[in-house]
C-alpha cells in the first residue's frame, strides 16, 4: 500500500492586503522605538 501526499502550494499562500502590511510596519516601528527607549534608559542607569 502506497500513500502519496501532495501539498497544494497555492492553498498555503495567503494574500496580504496593503492595510495588513501598513499595520505590520506601524507595529514594527513602535517596537523599534520602545527598544531604543529601553536601551537609552539602561544606558543612563
């Protein structure tokens, strides 16, 4: 008995909308600002 599993690559790829990309960029920028502030606070301490 042979079992063949075929994955459909198109089914696994989801389209990302422009709004989702914008949200991701805003979140990443916010995380970067927080990281810089944390580093500065640790440097001053």
